[in-house]
C-alpha cells in the first residue's frame, strides 16, 4: 500500500475499495488509522 493513498484514506479524501482497505490495514485491527501508517513506514525503513 502506498503511503499517500493510506493518508488519503485516513483523512477521508479518498473513497477506498475493499481491496484498498484490506491492504492499508497493516495491523489487521479492522480500521485504517495512523498506527497502520506508522507500521508501513517502519516496513519501508527496514
């Protein structure tokens, strides 16, 4: 999942598809939020 797309989903600038929601929900808690964004950044920086 792209960081910019995830931010747009969190800020509700984008109406995500089901697939986008599943991909953005990195910690699999059923919500796309800042915690998912932090985990995506951590994965990138590894």
